[in-house]
C-alpha cells in the first residue's frame, strides 16, 4: 500500500464511509503497537495507548493535510500519546548518562549477530531495544525497523535534526553495549579478532 492508497481511504472516510477505516487500522496497527510497546514497556499499557492512538487518528483525520507521509503523522500521534501516558506515570527520560556507555567494537557485534539464526537474532535485538530508555528505543525503532528518514523522525518526535542524530548515536551505542553482554563470549571473541 502506498501513500496514494492511504489517501484514497482517507478521502472515502472523510466522505462519510467509515468502513474504510478498517484498512488503515489493519495497515498500521502492528507498527503503532511496536512503537508504543517500546516506549511504555508494558503490554497492557501499550494495547490501551495503541487504541487511543487510532481513536485520535480517526477523530483528527480531517486535519491530516498530506504535507508528510500518513505513516509519519500516525507515528507522531503515537509518540505524543506515549509521552502523555509516561507523564501520567511520572516517568522521566534520559536518566542514563552517556558516560555509562563505553566504547565497544561494533563490527564484532554486527558480525556475531550475523551468525545468529534470523528469529534468534530478531529476538535478541528486540529484547535489547526494549531495555533502552523510551526515547532511544523509539528513535531506533523508527530508524532501523520502520526505516523512517532522520527528517521524518524529527517530525514524529518534534525535535531538531541534531538532537535526533545525537539520540540515534547514543541509542545505538547503548544497544551495542547491551548486545555485547547478551552474545556468547566465545562467538564474540572470534569476531573481535576478525574485525581488528
């Protein structure tokens, strides 16, 4: 489905045929849920907030002007709904200092990850992303899993390009630190030698 397809369904919905909304929900429900879950780190909260996201998308559909991709607009709503939920729980962002993250050989981690079976690799990466702070997890998810551009991510999170780049860099370093601990030491040692 392309942006043109999205616009077709949006037009039909705005003309009064709400049955077309199911197509949009089905297209974006997994993507929205994955972002929300990575920010909230709680399945019950994630299901509730994801539902709230689609209610807000539906009620505000007329305000979508097409200046960005429809997916970017939905991600932005999801991101802000998560921020609201986190504020309600009085959780804070960025409590891990970058000084806690040490330099590592990222090539070795990449090489070792390549050796994992596809499903095992996916699970290892997902678990590592879930352990990151909410803002880092969101930016990494949007960049690596949803393949949004840096410009699109700045629209979603309402930040500057430089800030997104910094958080992407820091989040990636934290992710590799976590992955390094999660990988088999013997496997990692082999690839550290190979990447020197």
